[in-house]
C-alpha cells in the first residue's frame, strides 16, 4: 500500500471521527439536559402540588381524579391559615429560639474550633477523636437521657429546654476546625510575637478568613431550629412556647375530626417560604463553606 493511500485512509478516518463527534456531542448534551429536566420536574412537583392545593377549596381538593389547575384560586386560604394557626405567635417563638440558639452555638463552635486548631494542650488529639466518635451515635439515643435531665432541671415548657440541649454540634466544630487549619500557622506565631492575645487574633484574623464557613453554619443551624419537630413536641408543646412545625400539626383539624387540607397547605407554603428564600439566595455560601472546610491547604 502506497504512502499516499495510507494518508488518504487516515484522513478519511479523521473526518469520520470528527463527523461522529459532531453528531454524538449534541445527542449527549440533549440526553443530559433531558435527564436534568426530568429530575427537576420530580423535585419541583411536590412544591407545585402544595401551591395549587393551597389555592383550592376543600370540595375540589377531594375530587378524584384531582385537578392540576385550580378551578377557582382562593387566596383567602392564606389569610385563614395565618389566623387559624396563629402563625404570628408561632413565627415569633421559632425565630426567638432559632436566633438565640444560633448565636450561642456560634460562640461555642468558634471558641472550641480555635482551641483544637491552634492551642496546644495535653490530650488534645485524643479528646478531639472522642468527640468525633460521638458523631457515630444516632441522636435519637440521647432523647431519653436528655428528657430525664431537663425534667430534673424543671425546664419543661420553657425556652431554655428548646435552646440549651443542642448548643454544641460536633459536626460544626469539625467543619470550622478544618477551615481554621487552612490558615497558615505562621500568622498565629507572628501575632503572638507582636503580643496579640488569642482572642484578638481569633476575632481579627481567623473569623474574617473563615466567614463563608461561619455563614454556612449559621444557615444550617437556623434551618435546623426552624425544622425541629420531635424535641419541641416532647418538651415544650404548650401554647406559649410551641414551635411552628408543631403548631401546624393539629391547628386545622375540626372537632369532628375533618382536616381543612387546602388551608393547611397554605400554612405549609407560608412556613416553607423563608427556607426556600434562604436556599435560593444563600446556597453559594453553603457550598463555599463546606468545600473550603473539606480541603486543607
């Protein structure tokens, strides 16, 4: 076979590969986008169903087969939900518990993470390993012991019982410690030579450099307090301290046992809106904080 024939065959093979790439690449991209569209539809459908259900009346809600577009949109369901469930009081209770517990938890997390990241003391590594080991224990196992403890302290039906038991999070401490370890230790040594106190160095250097992680912890802690259900229902389910997730449980059940589901769906939509907005506008801080804490430079 001559050299010219070989080059011609190679050129044809190259053209064939390029042609296949031009054909297969759009098909592959189309398949990817189709898959993402289907997954997005599956994820978003419950939210769509919640919204349209909140705009129906009870008779339309019970139709079989169900309607996917409300015959008449009853925005009054949202006003009814706000007054029936006393959402104003529930929002205030939940915000108070969330804000106070988040602030106190941040203080404990920052100080503890700094101690494990920069300070040297005997048994530090063993103590930190023991703390990490507790993460393997399901939180439900602590419910009975925590309940017995708060009873002995006479904390039932108080804000204290909703805040204090969950101020310490080993996961948040670990997350922030890993972020602190990325900051060069030479900065800390230079600050100590200049006579800077540990607290001043922490506040002026480490906290600003770790701000994305701290924002992530703040968001996750607030979301945890907002979505808490089992513990508040167990220890503080009275009217004065009831959290928003517990308040929606039976607020729309009539004396005959019937549930006004459209109004309940409207209440759920109102309660879900703050978390949805937090995720939409602050999701980049969550991803940035977690990714920065997982890589030690």
